[in-house]
């Protein structure tokens, strides 16, 4: 945490489309102290203002190991990394934490955030800490574009989470 500085969320200046689609992010939920956390690479999501609060929106399929941590804990983090960590993010997006220590295999260094709210990574250059404020499951009958259903061949519809951005750290 020594290498990070806390910044005001309104000082952030980046292309959110590129952040999710090109850089990817690690979504992490759980607690560091008892190793009850998991992380996964995401490229779907959004950021903005909802209910007069800065928020990040992420989606997780119920089949993902991270799903149970998102449901069990009140906070989650989004971590962005320099391009050199793309192979690590790729590994973390294809392997399950159920099957072993994929974080160690990826060569990343997790650390607890203040007050044990969640977990971040030393190698990240941006850490967004979010407190869950809303969740719901996707319902296929609400898809207005039938092509969306192509993403759900196994009927494993995502759960959507809105997290109020409560702290932001940058290197």
C-alpha cells in the first residue's frame, strides 16, 4: 500500500471503454486475513453516477468461483495493471481459484486494504474500492435485442452488482 496514493474519484481521467475492453480489470472480493477471497479478470462493466453516487457496475456468472465471494462480502475492488501484466490477467481469467492458487501462479502480490474491506494487488496501477449498493440477476425475457441471448448458451445469466466507489488509489 506504500506505493499507492489515495485520489479523489473525480480526479480520474481515463477512457472507461478502453479500461474495460482493452486493459481488462481484476475483480476481487473477500478478506485477505483468512485467505477468503478470489479474483477474476473482467472486461464487461461500466462506471458513472447512479443515485448521486460514483459507482462501478460489474457482472459475474453464478458458475464463477468469485460469485460466492461477491455474494458473501460487502466490498469489492477493481484493479487495473500495466500492459506487462496482460499474461497474468489472461491466466486469472481462464483458471478457477477452486483448482489451486492461481494468484501465486500469475505472480501477483495481494494485500489487504485498510479496515480489511477487500483485497488489492501491489502490481496494479489503479485500485477502485467499491461497496455494494445493488444487485440483480439478468432475466432473458428483458433482453430487447435477441442477439444478447447468444452470450448465454448454457443459461448461466450474470448477476449484476453496483458498487459505490468509496476509495481510489493510484501509483
